[in-house]
């Protein structure tokens, strides 16, 4: 698949996906969501890619939301379908990838943009980033998982306030809320994300994918996360990465994980 709305670049174990519609502040239209699905899927299935970074092009926006021009005349049925398809294709898809996904939030992350960042495994913001769920100002609610993931990350009261006011928080407030893990200057954002990625890459990608599964299990209805953890923990004992990791420790050398 060739891409019109995104860029995907592989270097040294990291695939960086850049949403590339800067004139529209990287708003997520249908084609962009489909391309992102494809690029994430490819990177996840690429045995060389150990970490995925997602960011927006330009200096102003990560993603300024779902593309309002595409859904302004939708009816009830089309609205429901828009949310369901988006969640399946992109937001739930990203959250459940076995490869770690870091959101490099380089500016506005609004509506679907913040929802995309929240679907990633964790977020790092530049100092100019501004985040919010402005949907109620448009007469709609967040439909790409925002009503579920925002309370998980910042707590119910803060999420309620952000959604009801449709306001934005700046990078430092997002940091104090736990919405992002770090705040760095914009020029250094990607390098900082890559330095965290390099720490991740020292570890077993097989174990990391099991850990993602176990952590995510806590947020799934009807699933006992402790049981998922027990199973995933046991499964690790059958992997080459486990043999290598424990052997390397006992032999007092650095592990060289066969990986995914
Ligand atoms: N959907 C479609 N187009 C969008 C968009 C979105 N979510 N966000 C920005 N754009 C477009 C604008 O329409 C404009 O296009 P144009 O130049 O063809 O008119 C372009 O991106 C630049 O945006 P503009 O509003 O001129 O930039 P700004 O600096 O004045 O304001 C924002 C920046 C982010 C505050 C403002 O663009 C905004 O509020 N965007 C919508 C945010 C939102 O409600 N998102 C949730 C959607 S569910």
C-alpha cells in the first residue's frame, strides 16, 4: 500500500510513523485511519521493528482531531459506524499491538488526536503540546475511546472536567495528570523518544509483548488480569528469550535476545 497521508520510516529497530497532513493539522480522515492501520500492522509484523513511534508532521500539531469536514452531515447510523470502524481499525488495534508504541505528542492533540495518543502504550509531549477532548463543543462526545481511556489515565473527575469543559491542558498539566510521562523541548522530542526506545530494545521483545497483554487485560471487561498475568508469566518460561535472559544473568554477560 502506498501512502498519501502518512510517512513510515524504519531505522535501528524503530519504525517512526508520521501523520503528514500539516495543512489540516494532521486531522484524521478515513484514508489516514486506513493508512495508519496498514502501517501499524506492517511495523508490528516486522521482526526488525522493536518499537513504534507515532508523531505528527509540522511544528503545530500531533493531530487536531477527527476530520470534522468528513462527518458534519452524518446521521445516527453513520455516526455509530464511524466510531465503531475507527475503534476497530486504529484505536483498539494500536492499544493491543504486541510491539510497544510511543506517542510523540508534538503539538495539539485534540479529540481523535488525544484518543490516538491515549491508545498508544505511553506518551511523551513537547513543551508546546496542548491536549483536550473538545467534542462536546461540537455537539458530540468522544467516539474513539476517549470516554474510557481518559478516566483510566487521569482519573474520573479530571476526565469529566476535561470532557465537559471541552478545554485543553498544556504539557505540564498533562504531566501532572499522568497523561504524559515526560515533557521535552520540541527540537529534542523524537531523540528523547528514541532514547527511551533504546532502553526498551535492550529487553526481551517477547516478554514485553506478554507484559503489554497482561497490563491491557486489567482494562478489559470480563477478563481477570491476574489470570492473564499468570498464563503469560508461565508462557515466558517456554521462550528462547527466557533461556537467554536467565543464562546471560548467571554467566554475568549481557543478554542477546533472539526476540520476536
Ligand atoms: N478537522 C478538519 N479540519 C481541521 C481540523 C479538524 N479536526 N482541525 C484543524 N483543521 C483544519 C482547519 O479547518 C484549517 O483548514 P483550512 O486552512 O483549510 O481552513 C487548518 O486545519 C488549520 O486550522 P486552523 O483552525 O486555521 O488553525 P488555528 O491555529 O487557528 O487553530 C485549533 C488550531 C487546533 C485550535 C483549531 O484548528 C481547532 O479547534 N481544530 C478542531 C479541534 C477539534 O474540535 N477536534 C475534535 C474533532 S472531533
